[in-house]
C-alpha cells in the first residue's frame, strides 16, 4: 500500500476507528471489468458518514425544521488499495480525525471480510448556517460527540 499523505502511521490510524457501516457491492455498482466502479466509494462514504452522524445524534438535530444549521461536504478523496468485486461485503469505517471551529476532517477506511484494507479516504465537512451559507461554529457538546470513541454495534 502506498503512503497516503493524511495517514502518518497506518497501524495506529487503523486502530482509531470504532464505527463502521456494512455494505454489499451490488451488480449495478460494478463496471465492464467486473470490479467496483470508481465513483461508488463516495456513495459508500456518504452512507457511512450519515450513519456515523446519526449515531452521535447530530443528524437528527440538523433535520429538525427549526435547525439553523446543516452539514455540507467541502472536499472528499478516496484511495483505492485493493480491487473490490460484485457481492463482496465491505465494512466502511468512519471517524472524525480532527475538529476545527466549524469543520471536521472525516476519515474513512474500507475493509474486506478478511480484514484487509481495500479503500481509504478523507473529507472535510463544514457546519454552515442555512441563512448565510457561512461556517457556523460547533458547540462544545458537538465537538465532544464527534471526537468521542465508542464501540458501535452495526447490522
């Protein structure tokens, strides 16, 4: 595996993940060569990120009609480590690597059932004010929730 600039120590980085969302590669997500299309991991990252934020109780707050803020993706990248094929089961792990004033650096790791890493990625989400579209600071509670490490039992 090549070195990704957002990962200093792959072993330590891998151990810091506690939340995952399981996915099974659908036939429609593969290409002519039978492996996962290069656009699909971004959908997996989104699904896992939403479930991660729901597990923290944050998504539910943003979805309230009276909420003045929403999260937006500011950037997203994916590194393909191993080929992935139709019907493979992948666990997409998610963690907040760091949290700033109104942004969070979110990291992703895809693992096959044998435990090998097949995808890595990262992206920035920003909490913005609905009215202005500008960054809106995280509360102390939100920062703590994003950085909280706890085991999650998934489907």
